[in-house]
C-alpha cells in the first residue's frame, strides 16, 4: 500500500484557520490500512481540530466524509452535492487523492492532512516498511524477490557494500542489509552462482527519469 | 469557573474495574460523584476515538481502568489500552489539552478501596488543574 | 601496460607496491594539501585522494589530485557513486585524465547519514561495480557509458575497494571476483588488524585464482591512540579490530601509544608480506601522513623502485 502519516496538528490548523467550513475527507484504501486517513482517523482529526479551534476562540464547521478511493474520478464525483457547503477541503488521502480533488474542484482550496511516505507492506500490525520505489522495470526475478533499490540505502545493484554488518545496514541497526537478504534467498533457492552475474547500469527512464509517467491502455481508454 | 465541579469519565472493564466499583459500593466506600462510569467488556475495547470524543463533549478528565498487568480476562486487552492511552495523551498535548487529564489505571476485581481511591485522586487532580480548556471555551 | 600509471609499472615489474592516502581539507586550503603531500614524496607509488570521505564535504578529490600531481606525486583519484550521476562521473574522469591523472578508485561511498549533509540525496545512479565497467569500457573500447564513441579515451588504471571484514563473509571472495570480472586492475582492502581473517579471505581468493588476475594491495593503518583503536573497533562499520590489538594499545601509557600504533602497523606489514597473493600495501595514515616514511622505512619498503 501507499503509506502515510498525519501531519502535525499545528500545520493543519494553519491551513484551515482562514476558513469557516471544512470538508475533511478520508480514503478507504491505503491510508485506512496504515491507520493514517481512514474513517476513524477522519473522526479523530475532526475532533482534534474542532477542539483546537474552539480553544483558539474560533468556530469552525468540519464535515466528515470518507470516499472509497480518492484516486478515481468516479468516487470524487460523489462529492459534488457536498462541495458548495465547504470553503475548503482537507484530504487525508495520499498525494494522489489530494491532487485528484484539486484537479476536479478547481476553485476550492485543497490541503493535505497527511505526509505520503512510501510504497510498502505491513511487517506486523502497526509497522509498515518500504518495499518498492516504482522503478518501472522490476528486477525482483533476479534478486530472489528482494528489491535492492527500495531496500538498499545505496540502491546498489551489485551489493553489498563494505558497511554491511551482521545482516544490518551501516546506516542503522534497525535496517536490514538488503543484499544480505538477497544472498540468503539465493542460498535458499540454490542460486548462489547467480551472485557472480554483474547487473549492468540501470536505465532510470522507466523510473521517472524521463519525466512524470503515464500508463495508457488503449483497449480500456475511450 | 466558579464552583468548578470536574466531570470525570471512567471507562471501566467489566471483569476487574467495574467489579471493583461494585465492591466499593457494597463496602460503602465513598467516592466522588464527579466520576461517571462507563462499563466496557474489556479495557482493550477502548478506542482512541472514544477518549478524544469524551474531551470534545466537555469531560475535564478521563481514565481507563483495566485489570492488573498479566491478569486481563482477554489476555492483553489492558496492554493495548495502555498503548492507546499513551498515544491519545500525546494527541491531547498537540490539541492543547494537558495530557495528564487522561490516565490508564489497573486494578483487580477485589480492590474496592483502590477504585474509590483512584476516583478520588483523579477528581482532586482535575479540580486543581481546572476545567478542561474545551469546556472552558464552550462556556464562553 | 594499459596506462602510464606508475602504480601499474611498479606492480607489473613484480615489486611490492606502496600507496598512501591524503584527505583533502574542509576548505579552500591548497597549501594544506601540499603540506600533507610533501611527507609522501619518494615514499609511495601513488597517493589516494579521498572523495568527500565519510560524506563530509571537502575540497573535491579532482582538485586535490591536481595539486598533488603538481607536487610531483602520483595521485590515485577516488570517485564515489554517492555524489554524482554517470554524466558527471565521466566528465570528471575525462577531466582528470586531461590533467595528468591516470590512476583511480571506484567506490560506493559512505552514506550521507554519517556526514554533515544528512539531508542530501544519495545519488548512486550507478554503483561501484558498474562504475568499474564504465571506466574500463571508456579506456578499452573508447565508448561512453551510453554507447557513443569518444574522441580520446582516458587511460585509467582502475582500482576498487575490497573489504574482507564486512558481512556476509562467505561472499566476500565472490565479490572480489565480480569486481575483477567488471575490469578492476587492482584492489585496496579495508585496513587489516585481524590478519587471520585476512589470510582466510586470501585462501578463498587464491582458490579462485583471483590474485593472478588482479593486484591486491593490503590496507593497513597505524592507531594514533587507544581512543582511535576503540573508535575503529566499535564505531566504524565493516572494520575488524581484534581485542588483542585494543588491549595492546591500552597496555601502554598515553605518551607511548602513538609509537605502539606505528609498531603494530609495521609488524602487520611484515606478517602480510608472507601472505601469497599480496602485491603491495595501502597505508592509510590520514592526518598523520608524516608517519608514513617511518612506517615504510621500518617495514623495509624503501627506497621505492625506479620504473
């Protein structure tokens, strides 16, 4: 999922201060899974903001609503009846959702309530870790299913570097050395000979090196 | 606020804290009427949203009372509750409410005196702190 | 000879080579570079010039290499993949060769987290392995990394780093094999205190015949003090300093520790001379360059051969 974390309340208050009626929008997908912007978090944030504004002597109306997803225009369209009742929108979705709202409601100020972080997976409840950086040319088949771009601090394709210590990355004991993980996988799969293959320099164009990316499916797009 | 009487909400787990409250009652142990008890099946049932909403509705103090460590009827509901209480305490500070208005306490079913003592202590602590800034703002 | 590098000539002639290290200053202080470099005249075959070492910004290794060359020494230009993309790397390498630099080392580089700009991006457009390939293709095939032909290729004697002490140990020999397959002409190892472990690595190296395909320079460092020894033992990732060494440094009073550190270094070199496959030594005495002549003298590495 795409992970995110709520921005500090102070920052959010600065965004909503000039307005009287806010529409606070959650998203039922990724940010729900990482407990950052789902229905419950919308409730928590609305309550917190309401109290903070009340304390500051300001009466603000915060309407709560959670969409199935904010990254599809069909769902965003559901907001049309609610939009006139709001002076500004604050979205708890990832950056994709926030932008979708801004593009649809061109004359409404739109603010992000969360900092979008990374594409990751749950390690266990409450812990999410980075797994993918969307390089556009997946090489997981060659590395036993462990990504050296997302999980190696230096994105080495022919690692490990000389700082790998007891399976941990030189930058922190809390970070596993991706190449140790890859090596362990190659061993488990009896593919250790593959380690000798040199991975050539990566073409970063599919990774965004040639500008913002788009996928067009001609069979699906009208 | 003149003659400030704190409003304290106590989320009490059925198996320990609520039973302790009953015990206090049957032992005729006095405790302040400021404390409004809400019975929940386990302290682990408590969600951050319940705690925050209590303050939004004007509570001056809130506590979650669960079983003693290691004795939770549902294994570890009380440890989950403790983590959530800690999380909300920080959130309260962000909002501008003193974190000490929210506490986690543990007691066993037989500790009627502890229930009464906790209720009394919490009420007095909040009385000294004064009305919650939200309640104060609502009064204006 | 692939290049005009003095280091290549010394190694090809079968002598034990000696390289030393010089860290550029944290400011526009060319005189400091000259002062440090002067200690090394006549004492080594090449001088490594580090590239923003430990991710702390310093005078560029290219500029410092040029200054060192002007002093009459042979710079060993270090390039990390951390700070620049492949365009900038190739440009710097062509530039370096155009200024008379003919020996270089390809490295990944310490993570920015360790330095004074933790907020900076770690570029790593290509890694050290791919850099070796790139430079060798420039030199041997006369092409840029992107494939186009180049006018006058830089003829660099290409080195890489090797760390027998990092984990996982079991693939450290294969890693050397990979670097050699990529084209590395020589490697310099991380500084050796644990000679047994190094010997174990060399066994694996010899088994694969790697010592015949690539010159292996054993790295050594003199400990300046007990504090320095402890720091290297505990705080530097990928370094192995056995307890005996730290204890030995501790057993000597403070005023004598520097001397003891130098003695340990010299003894280590003597032990390493006996290891088959060691083609020379890389003496890292950063900010202590004045000790290198003494170390080389006592280890019987002087005078440097005429080639």
